[in-house]
C-alpha cells in the first residue's frame, strides 16, 4: 500500500515502473529499489517526487498513466458515491488491471485485452466497453464493434411467481430460506442481501433499506413486491442470515449461487429479474429502476421486452374498457 499520488485522496496498491530490463542485472537493481521503498515507508519518509521525477517522461504514455487520467475524468463528470465507485471498479478498473501497467498504451494492447475474454460473453462485452472508453479518452483509433459479439443481458427462463412461492417451501435450511425470501420479495442482487438493513422491515409496509457495499452509508429503499410475501413469510421477524464470509461482493455472491444450486433452486439473479418484471404491474418504470440501482436507460434496455408487452396489454385493456369506444355495427 502506497500513499496517494498527487491529486489522489487515499492510499492504494500501485505499480512503480522502473524502466529497466528483466535480466539478472535488472532484477538486482529492482530488489535494491524495493528495499529502498520499504525503508522509506517504514520510516514515513516516502515522497512521490523521489519516484516520479525520473520516470515522468516515460510514464506519460503508459497504461497506468492513462487509466489514472480516465478515472480522474470519470469522477469529474460524475459524483463519487457508492454507485459510481462500484461501476468504475467492476465495469472498468477490473478490466484495466489485466493490462501491463508500465507498457505504452496502444490499440494492440487493448485488442489483446478483448481477445483474452470469451466471445459472446459478459466479460467480452465489458472488455469492449472498457477498451473503447480508454482508447477514446487517449485519442487512439479503435473500433471494437466487430468483437462485441451477441451477448444478451436480457433474462431468460424466469420462474413464475407461483413457481417462486412453491420453491420457497422446499428449502429446509431456515437461514437460506430467509435469503431466498428476501431476494424474491425485494429483487436483491446476490451479495446485497448481506448488506440489507433488516430493522427497516420490522414494520408495515416493509420497505427495505439496502446499501451498495458493506460499510457504506448510501442506501436505497425497495418496496416489497408482493407485500403479501412480507407478511406470509414473516420477513419482519429478523430471521438469521447464513454465517458466510467473502473478501468482496463477488465472493459473497458466489456463496449464494452455490447454496441455490445445492437446494436445486433457480439462478439467484432470476429472482431479481422476476422482481423487475413484476414491478411493471405495480409502479412506474422510473421508480423501479431507482429501487434496483439502475439508470433508466439500463433498466429499459434490460427489460424492454417485458416492459413493451406489459404496456401494450395495459393500453389494450384501457381501450376496450372505455365506455365511449367505437362499437361494431349491428348486423
């Protein structure tokens, strides 16, 4: 962990590029520099000027330099909060960490990042988005459209509400049954169930407060859909969650996925999709997107098929129920 660079606000793990060859002499030199660095940190004498002044000229075109500048620009355009920080870390930084930080940024390096992911996968789509954003920011001509593939985030095989209710009764572990019920009733992501404020649902109508990440104060409020499930499954009882741990959201989410598989349940994210589709009959799209932590654009794109169908059915029912609608001529 190194102190924050000039212009940064907090310490982080960082790469210091020495600009030397990876041979016997270079490794020996690198070891000496590492010892010097450790000594400065121990004595609280570390100063970025000692390390950047000699490397600045060569680092201006490095991947690390451009990623730092893109992050700075990203948060100049967006408020830095739990949601935007999570988006930056998962959709962009996670991909950028795969790049050789000290190398010069180029279209070939970014294409290698894309080709290292599986075609037509979510990772391929993320790699294309991240690579395209970095290339555009650095003024590199890169067209990734041919490599995005056909990954479709739209949900499939979503269980019906009746199937969800029946499956709840089959779970013989009370803690995991409670997890299942919370995810079904509030459309939570795998990891979010462990960040839920269970005190918030003690009283009717059972609105749930949940944070985006552990230890963060920013929360969103989600309505119980159906409110009958809040009552029927006694979600207000503050039942015990499973005793699981994970170093990050992905690790926590994996615990949930494995448990659902063990109890032969649907994929956990299908409960979230089912909530979003159910919400179409209850609340405006804008409100549902906010409750799920989506932008309206992302929410609409993901659930466009169901939103369109539901709206068409509603419009048809309103039309045929009108007392002043046109009637067929009498025969």
